[in-house]
């Protein structure tokens, strides 16, 4: 590494963590190099307020490309030395999205002969996921693995090494989740974990050691520096308050810093054919060889464009005014929002006069500081373009590199803070999780004479070129903007399996009659999956496991517990019948005469059966009904959707659920269907959910928006056909399998599934006239979702210091489940709420959980899960519930956990 690069990397006049350290008491404890490698910033994140900002990663802080690539390459050389050349050739390198995609690729370069893959949050048409895992502390938690060659992760078999690369280790949870998921698919004898810094606590280090012993594998660590982050008590809450205070003072995006926005010019890279834009689908040694050969010519094209289009630049390379490139139409970029423009100045005329003056004085002004700006996960391609440009230009220009990001971070213009400025712009790659803001840090006001924005073709959309898009934002802070587009790699589509599984039906699977429902599930009844409630809660909240990887213990209800269900059913049977009839009639009126009912297992399945019974009772229709699995953070069962598309018109499918809480599953389903279609799955599924009750205002097809107890929320499998909640675990569920479920035949003596259905169906005739009136009114009404419930949940999460909407469970049904099956903290009850809450108050009293009456609650009640759970801290006072009590024996984590 050059002396200049080393100096850039290590010398800080003021440590860029001072501002946070002084206000919150956060400290980095370790060697002197930690302060050179890392600064500190704050972000609005319910799980971790502080952010370790790397000075050598090239994500948030513009850095010399040679320093960024060199940091990863040197780590790769250390891994190669550790493994030896022969084993290094058989290794597979896996980097983490979005921050470490470029670092991981550089580590693979250092190994020389290893293929590379990085995780992604972007579903890609034609590529089915080969796996996935969760990143518990991140603002966007779910990672997909989308290798074109599905054998890539297998590498050289069990004897080959998997090298996992992240920018930092904070707790090690992400690594544990990854190794757990991939070891189940492709067991290995050895793993190497690589990071720039290891900031884990001693307890977290011991946890990884114990996990390695558990799976019988060797785990080596290769890091550049190590230490810990000292966090005083209450730092999360104080950090969130400080973020809110600072955001109230500062503008969301840095104001323009140049009087006249720059022109935006497109430069053709001539990217080598067949070379992927990165490691999203795999990057082989052959790809590396082809890219290395093409880099000098691509850097020359960028340099030519920089010279030709620089203010005062001329036709130095004999290509005419535009240097052989396409000029982006001025109308797309010249909508100047600067004060000078509002006063009537002519931007183009000013630039022409500047050029004439410069040329008259006999000088050509080439850019002195150039930023190569990558795009979210697209880090490696712009990084290597940056290293080639840095080598080509030498002393003519100082080249820096950074990328845009999804992560929202507070900007404070202080030398002791790592994020001085931020640019905010809309997402421009049509992300699967919907629109949202994106960010570029430390670009505004940094004195860059030119910015080379590098995106892939998927992200070269109208939103990129919009008046408030990334290019317009960059143009407000530099004299020259170039756009270089790397073609998004299109893998060969994966062929569909020739044979899809068939649905399971009773009595072999479930206590429902075979015509009532077909379960699009895999039978895991003989597999031991249950774990105690406290262990599951601790694992879920710590990020050590996903809730769908295990099952709660299915206890038989006590007599008192059974009496609670019976009383609730007798009280509400007519009310449920009215809601069933209303939602079914609405579906029939709006979705055609023969919809295909697809309930979300398992809470939606009793409702789907009742809707089918109503359609047969009132109209003589025999509607198909299936149950399908959806998992928060993992999406819907893609194999089940393919089965449905093979047997029915997707446009006829109506998804059914029991009720809405805050609408998490509503959003999950919409995102999952979009991702399924984007990955090449059959199109045409409507992600709208029809529900019995919609107290959260999250859907437009419902039986009622009242918040009342649906008795099926009181029990586990014994009211849902003796079927467990669904299971998704990599060692049990392959890419072409249905998600899993268990049939609890041994609980048949306690089964009330059909009693529940029969009791409600017996009231159909009694409520028929009311249903007709209610349906007529609903069909004429404005039923657009208000999302009132989601807003209330976000407000409650912040007001009560929980900072995690997943721990706020709104509505009578969800609150009942919190008290019976989770670790409750307190209950919020709407002041003056009536008989629907009698059982809530009883259960809360038995569990030692306070009930707080509040105003302005859109639900009858809200259950709050203990936000800092450790085993035993189950009540408000931390008392553990006595083992074997009726309340403790609920045993299930709710589906939206």
C-alpha cells in the first residue's frame, strides 16, 4: 500500500467519534487502530442507536479506492495463508448485503482462485432463492441467496471451507444465523469468519465458540482489529432522543452548495460481455480475469469524459464536444432549485462564459477531486472502476470512492462526527419492499469537482433521473456529474420442478373433513420441533433464531382454560356468523362467482372453512379451499403458489386470514407476492387479504372493523384442526418443498375444531337478513385502508420505550395470545371497554401483568410483549410464572411474532 494511502487511512486530526462519545458515553475499547478505522454516528433504529462508521469500507466515508480494495485484499491474503493455496482454491467466499458486498469481493480477490457470492435484498426474476438468513440488528433484516449455479454453496463438499465476510462483528448473531442455515443445507468441517473489526463482547465470543463445538466444525476468525463498544445504561433511549432533537433542527437533505447545478452526462463503459455486475449470482475466477483485462479501457473512457466535460474542458481526445457519448436531455436535470436560478440566471450560458474565460487565459481545468459513487449493493464494480481510474490519473486528480445506502443515519456537521452531510433521494430500483428514501453521506460540501455515479441497469429508471432523484441531488453539489451504467446480470432461468407435492387432507392430516381444506404443507408430524416458551422468546429477541424454526409446546387446555373458550364462543357465535357471511358475500360480489379460498395457516384456516360453508349454505357453491404458509421476514411459500397456479387461475385466488392487528401480515403478503413474481413465478395473484375482523383498518375486504374476541384466538391447534403453526427451516424444507406443519393426533380428546365451526354455522340462518343489509352497505362504502392501527402501534412503541413494533400486539385476539403464549409486559385497555375484555383482565391478573386504561385507542386493547426479555422476566415485576399453570401452558409464539 502506498505511503499516501496509509496516511489517508490512519491520520485523523479530530476523532470522528468524539461527538457521540461526549454526549452518550459510548467508547471504543481496544487498540489505537480502532480510532483510525472507525468513527461513530447515530441512526434511528429500534435495536441499536449507534453506528460504527468505517473509514476504509467506502460506504459512508469517501476514501481512496486503493485503500478500500487493499483492505479487503489483504484480509483475503491472510485467509489464503491460513488455508494454504490448495484449500484456498476450494473455498467459497460469501459477503453480506448491503455493506460488505464490495469488501467480500475484495477478500475473494485476495484468495485469488475462490468463487464469490453475496447475499441480497433484491429478488431477481428467474432465480429461486437457494437459502436465506436474518440480520437481527439491521433496519432491513432478511437476506436472500440467489446463486445462478445452485451447487456454488456446496463448493468442494464437506471438506471445503466457507469464508463469511462482513464489515464488522457486533454481536455475531448474523454469522450464527448464516452458519446455522447453510450448515443445515451443506454441512462443512471448516468456516472462516472475516471482518475489518471484531467488536463482540466476551459473552458473544463464547457463544460462537460453543456453537462451533455444537455443529462439530472448526471456526477461524481473521480480522484487522478487535475491541469492544462500551455502552452505558439507557444509551438506546438517550440516543433515540438525541436523534429526534437533532433531526428537528436540521434539514432532511443537505442544501445545494454550488450556485449552478452541474450537467449530467452519460458515459458508455463497454462492460465486458458475460461478466456479472457483482456477486449477487456468483462471480468466478474466470469472471475476475475478464474484468481485470477490461478495467483499464473502461477507466480511460471515464477519464476522457471527465476531461471533455469538465468546466473549461476541450476536445483533448479528438472526439468532438460530447466525446462520443449520449448527452442526457437537459429537461431531465436542469430544473434548478438554487437561489441563483430562481433569480433568472441562465445556467448553460454561465458555463459557456466560464469555459470561454478559462480558454482565453490558456488553461484547461481538469477535475481535481473526483468521487466514484456506487449504488447500495453495487459496490465492487464502481470500486474497481475507481481503482483503475486512480491508477490512470495519478497526480492529475484525487479519486475517492463511496456508495449510496438504504440506512438512515443522522448527519451532524461537526469534525468529531463521522457523518457530516447527507443527501436524501427516492429509491430508484423499484425495490421489492416498496418505495422509500435512500442516502449518500459525506458527498455534499466535500469539494468534489466531479462525481461519477455508477448504477446497474435495473436502477437506471425514471426515478434516478427525476428532479428529486439522485442525479439531480448530486448536481447540486459538484461541477460535473457522469452516469456510468453497468448491465445487470441476467442468470439463466431455473426450470420448474416436474412434479409438485399434493395437498394434505384429513383425516390423515388434520381433524377437518377432506373437502373442508387442502393443506399445502409438508407433514413433519414425526419431527421433534417443540421448545419451551421462555427459550423460544429469548432466542427470537436475541436474534439467535427465527420464530418459524421451532414450535411452541402444545399443552392440552386446563378445564378453566376450556371454560373460557366455551363462554366466549357462546357469547360471540352470532357475531362471528354475521362477519363470516358479510365477508363471504363481499368476496362473491367483487371477486367472481367461484373464488378459490386460500387461508393463511393457521389462524386463517377456520375462517376459510366457515366462508366455504357459508357459500355452500346460501348459494350452493362448492368453493375450493387451501391453507398456505406465510412467514414474517421470509415471505410466502413459493412452492405452494406454484401449485395453485398449476391448478387454478391465480386471478381467482382470494387470500383469507382471521383478523388484522397492525397489518404486518398484510404488508408481508403484498411484498411476498411481488417478490414471487419478480423471481419468475406465475403472475396474477391479488395480494389483498379478506379477513373476518379488521380493527386496524388494514384491508378493504372484511366482515367487520369492530375489535372483538374471536374464540379461535383462545386456543392452539385444538381449534385449528389439530395442526401446528407452520415451520420453515433449511434442513427440513427444501426449495421445492411446501413449508412444514405437524398434526397433533394425540390431542384428539381435546379437539374442538369442528365444534367451533358447527356452533358458528348453526347461526347462519339467524343472521342472513343482517348480512344482506351489511353487505349492501359495505359494497357502497369507501373501504380504503386507513392504516389507523399501524400508526397507533408505532406511536405506542415509541411512547412506551419499546422501539420495536413486533413487540406491540393490538386487538383482543392478539392481546389474548400475548397473555397465553408470549412474555407479557403490560396491557393497554381502551377506557370503558366492555365485556369483550373480561377474560383479558382475568388472564392479566393471573399472570401478574398490569392493565392500564388509556384514551384514543383504536383497539379495545393492546398487549405489550416484554421488550427486554430474559428467561424468568415474564411479568411486569420480573416474576416467572409458575410452571404448569393454565396461563403458562399456552405455549405458542403468534404467527406475526
